[in-house]
C-alpha cells in the first residue's frame, strides 16, 4: 500500500479525532448559559416578591372595607372627619375598546381632611377636573363596570389630586352618580 492509500481502509483519519478546542468552547458555552439562566431566575424571584400598585390598592381597599385603621392599636373602626366638596358633573370619553365609542357620566364628592382650606380647593378646581377627566379618558368601560375597577378609580383619583395639593389632602371620594353609556 502507498502512503496516500493508508486511510482507504475505513479507520480514523490521522489527526481527525475529537477537537479539544471545540470541547472547551462547548463547555464554556454551557457554563455561560447556566449563568444567564441563574440570573434570570433570581431576577424573576425578585420581581415576583415586589408589590405592584394593584397589590397596594387592593390592600388599602380591604382595610377600608374592614373599617380598621392601621394607626389604631385597639382595632376599633374610626371614621375620619373631613370637609366635603361637591364637584360638577363630568362627561368624559372612555378609552376605545373593541365595541362602540363609550363615555362615562360621573358626579362625585371629594372628602378633604380638616386641615384643608376651601380656598385652595376652589383655586385648584380646574386642575382637579382636568386630572379626573384625564384619568377617566384612560379607562375602558370593562374596567369601570366592576366594583374593583370603581374602587381602584377612587384610589387613583385620590392619589392624583393629593400629588398637587399643598395644604389639604383628599381622604375619600364618593360617587353620587356613575353612569356608563
């Protein structure tokens, strides 16, 4: 047999065995994939443990429904006194859903704490109305038809108004009328 015919017998080619460089690259790649998977898992655990805004609102709604004040050590229900400010009627378009164009008619009363000044409310009434209309424009009819959606809307209105008030604070929102067409 000649030297060129040495590999014709079907045996392994000289130098054609396993490539050690390929093996090292594969091991490094598996290690890198494992590290990425570990960090993604840890990030998922961290995100799952944090409270969302809906969790906070639900907890607040449940506390109000039970009538228990957190600051009360005896656990007795306590009504906070405040000043009532009626708002004019609202008519606002709702966010476009799958169906026809919907709108909401709302008549509400805001309850401010005793430290609130009527002058500040009167001065900021256009800003309050604009804020409420903007919030209503972002809602869909399906969200507001449920009791949780209406309660969430109350909390959202309170938080938005309290963000720009200086002297007073909204402690509750009461719906006088609430109609979705």
